[in-house]
């Protein structure tokens, strides 16, 4: 299929979508939007103490080997 035919087909499909009026099932829409109450429960809060222990391993408290202090 050449570009002209492809463009014509896309134009035809776009016009069909633009000007067609599909029937809407309003009762199905109402059921979908009404829905049931959510049964979602939030996950438990994670304790950050473990993360603090890991971070403390990488903190550099040695000021004597800091290259900026020698300037």
C-alpha cells in the first residue's frame, strides 16, 4: 500500500471515529463508576533504623584525610 492509500485510509477511519455516535450502555457505566467499596489496606510502615545503620557505615568522620582541609 502506497503512502496515498495509507493516508486515505487513516483519514477515513478518523472521520468514522469523529462523526459516529456509538451507543453508550449507561447502566454498565453506572455500575462501573458506582463500584464496590475499596478493600485496599495500606502497607505497614517500615522501620528506618536499619537504613540509618547502613548509612552510618559510609559516613566519613576523618577530617585529617580531607583534601580540602590542606589548602
